[in-house]
């Protein structure tokens, strides 16, 4: 039996998930519970409570043998099911093989530089993804991992060897802030930051800026101190945006001036490539 991964969705063309034009594959499930998560429907596996079935306006959902079944041919993509799910899951998750994923993006392959796996947290499926990457490489495509860093890459040697590069979230440098935001400490994240930089497989570090909630300046200063020794690594500072966040956070997005102040701090700390979005 071929291994399968739980896929929340596939975006055939993306310009924001690594270098160039890429197909992005979002996997289901994550151990973090970030307060600002924009894809909360990727956090948990479906528990088949059935609550979403009755809200579907076109009867694309049904219960069969104690499981929710999604008919993609009928679905109109309104996402009423996702908004209803109190389990932060989705009835549209698919168990796919590597071949099925590559087949689905087949018509995009001539136009993309590579694929990026994201989530949820894609490293939950690290052996499956290593296999997917092997197949994508044989088609001449580059393979990137977008990770929250919750799993030690030294414990996933097959994936570390197979991927071209990783993009790593450092959500907060201070472990207490990290725990407040995500529900977990950041020891492994910081170990991954050092390890991936050391082996030359860190393309980008990302920090979401949330004024009045996180110690943004401390995180930018500390991460920049580490990246200053590695001029090839980009540091992306991302504005907190309230859209899709459930339950909503009682904070304002950062101003452009505050983002520029942090970017200046990163540059002054020695980072050559700083990007604000
Ligand atoms: S997707 Fe959510 S609401 Fe629908 S059956 Fe699964 S857990 Fe229940
Ligand atoms: S997204 Fe699709 S399955 Fe979900 S409620 Fe809308 S039509 Fe139904």
C-alpha cells in the first residue's frame, strides 16, 4: 500500500510560498494553536461530528459509515462547512498518495519552478513528503518545506536530505511569549534555526509582527543576530492581519512605520535580506 498524506488543499500557482512560481500543498494537522492562525481549519483531524453536513447549501456533504464524505464535483467552495466546524477541521481533507498529488498539479508542472509543502504542519508527514520530493525531483522540480519548526530536522534525516530548502517560522524568540501565542515552547524551533542554517538549507525565516501582544523587537533583534552570520538567508517580517483569525484577537495590525522600524532594526543588526509584507 502506498503511503498517503492528509491534504487540506492544493494551490497550483503561488508566488508567496518560496522562490518563483510554485505549487503549494497544504497538509492537515498541527500541534501549535497560534492565536493568529489564518488557516485554523488545518489544525485538527475531523472527528466526524456531522455538524457541517446540514449547512452545506448544495448537499456536497454526507455521512457514510460514520465518516463525513465530500463530493468535490458538487461543492461550490463557499466554505460554510469550515466556518461551522468548531473542531478547527475541514470535511474537504483528502488522503492522497504522492502520485495523486503530482497528477493533480500535472498541468501546472511546465509553468512552475517547484513545489512547497505547508500546512497545518507538513513535517508530520515527513517520510511521505520525502517520497513526494523524490518524485518531484525526478520531474526536475525544486522542493521547499514551509514549517513551524515543531519537529527536530535532525530526527528527519530523509526529509532534510531530500528538500532543497526550508522556510522556518520563528514566532517569538522568548519561550514564554511563544507558549502564550502557540501553546508550546520554542526549544525545538530554535534548534532547527541553528541546524538548518548550519547545513545551508534555510531559505527564509518568518516572524509575524503583533504589536501590543508579542515582544516583536526582542524577536527581530535576536533572530537578526543569528542571521547576520548567514547573509544568504532572508528575514521576512509579516504584518499581523485579522482576516480568518478565529476567535478574533483584540489587537490592531502594525502600522507601516512600525514595520519599517523593525526592518531597520534587522538591517542594523546585520541582516542583508529583509522583506516586509
Ligand atoms: S469537518 Fe468539523 S464539523 Fe464537519 S464532521 Fe468533521 S469535525 Fe464535524
Ligand atoms: S465549501 Fe463545499 S462542501 Fe463546504 S459547505 Fe460549501 S459547498 Fe458545501
